[in-house]
C-alpha cells in the first residue's frame, strides 16, 4: 500500500517535469500502481486507517507525486451528510491521459486556499482556477470518457492536471497580493 514515505516532496525534479502519456493495455505493474493510488485516497479518508498508517487526508493524488512520471491521477471526493456520514461518491475515478477540451473564463478559488501532499508547509492565498472544465480521459481499461466538472470537483481535478505538467498550486497565487480578488473570481 502507498503511505506518506512514498510521496515525494517539492524540490524533487519529477514534480517539476512533464509526465509521459500512458500506453494501453497497461502493464500489470502500472495497473497495480494506479489502483494503489486510488486506494491511498480511500485509506487517507478513513479515520482508523489514516491514524494507523499516519496518512495525510487527500482527495487527489497524481502519479508524479509517487515518482511515476506518467499521465495518471486518482480522485476520490465523497459526499457527507450533516452528521459527517459518507453519502456516496461525488467523483471517484482513476484518470489516464487527460486532455482539457475547454474551460470557462469565469474563475473560482477556495476561500481556505489549497494544500498539497507534496508541499509540507502552508502557502496562503487564493488559487484562481476556471470554474468549469471539460476534458477527455481514458479509464483503467483504456476506454475514452468525457467529463464536465465545476466548482470543487473542477478545482481538485485541475490541481491534479497541474501535477502532470510540473505545476504546483502556489504557482497560481498572486505574488503581490495573495488574496487579490476581481469580479471574475468567485470564492468558494
Ligand atoms: O495532488 C494532490 N494533493 O497534493 C492532495 C491535495 C489535493 C487538493 C487540495 C486542495 C485543493 C485541491 C486539491
Ligand atoms: Ni498536490
């Protein structure tokens, strides 16, 4: 299973490189790695397992973060009810060879900013990203899919897409004023 020791940190060159496309059918090894990336996210959101293995909770994980320079990322975003019980998956998928088709001019950012499993420090500031994004990808069997996301799911997905291009979330933060706002930016 993947644990925090497998996740490389900023400063490692792989995190600033462009990931390679994935060939299908997957090798047994790459299929296993992809499934383990998704399993890490599920484990990291399970209180007992996260505590037992000291996992930082994550809703996304990109292959370059475990030093695999391939165009793969996993997302696992669950819906919770007011008591904090899991209702079901909002977006839970392993994405291969994603290609952005279009995105909105309108931007969104999380009020609390973003973090990253490969960045062991807090970097304050709004991370402006397109509010809506449409992209194609292949699933673990190589089947093509098209997905249109908005708001939080779009933010998480674009954070992962950035990792495949060697971009960190803080590259998008306004240096002069990290909390700069304009009427094209909606805070979530
Ligand atoms: O690359 C995934 N990762 O570092 C985990 C954090 C994911 C994430 C956190 C806040 C907003 C968007 C995405
Ligand atoms: Ni990250």
